[in-house]
C-alpha cells in the first residue's frame, strides 16, 4: 500500500488497510482522514506530528513504532496496545475518541490531553500521567495501578475508581462528585 519509505505532509483519505502490514515507513506531518485501519500492523514505523481524523484503528498493532506528537480526533481505537510503541518521544492526544480496552501500561504520558473520550477498561498500570487532563471522559473500569497521577485534572471525568494507596495523587484535581471513586475501596458511600 505504501510504496515510498517516507511521506511528508501528505493527506490519506478513505484509505482501507484492514489487516494490512506496513513496515519501516515514516510519516511526518501527515493527515489520515476517514481511514479504515482496523487490525492493521505497523512495525517499526514512525508517525511524527500526524493527525488521525474519524479513523478506525481498532486492534491496530504499533509494534516498535514511534508515535510522537500524534493527535487522534473522533477515532475508534479500541483494544490498541500502545505499550508496544517506542518509549522515546511517545506523545499522543485524544479528542472525541473511543479508546475502550486500550493499554498505556508503562508509558510516560506527561501532559496528555484526553477530551470527550471513552476510556472503558483502559490500562494505565505504571503509567506516568503527570499534568494530564481527562476532560469529560468516561473511565469506567479503567485500571490505575502504581500510576503517577500528580497534578492530573479529573474535574469533569466520571466513572473512575482510584486507590489512593496504590497511586500517586499529589496535587490531582477532582470534583466533589468524583470523590466516591476515591473512597470505593473503603466501603464509604458519599451522598
């Protein structure tokens, strides 16, 4: 599908690559719009300052790929294991996405913005989310275990359950309506 080793400032529209395999390609400042990339494999690829709009990336595999300063808007990204991406320069942002069952385990994601997104059963185990924002995000059954949540803003997030003894919550911001998610472990009911 991709016949060149590198693409710069290119727009891919309505690209269909279901179950496709792409290796060792570089995408710089590219836009992917309305693309069907579910169950595709991207091995040792580089996505630098790219944007994905209204794409289906469910169950995509980014094995040993670099994802740096990539924004996802209105995308379906269910079951993607971002833990397989290269750690160096890893940077993402999400707006209006469905990220259910994805994993960010072990990633450094300082100041990441999650806006109006569904993050049901997402794993944030051992993730550094310092300074991140969960704006109007559904965190039902999301896993926060040994997660650095320093200065994270949960003000408009909902359905989360966090164990204050297993996570770093220094300077994290919560709305009064979200306090129950911090006290669940203790069997305390907030009314």
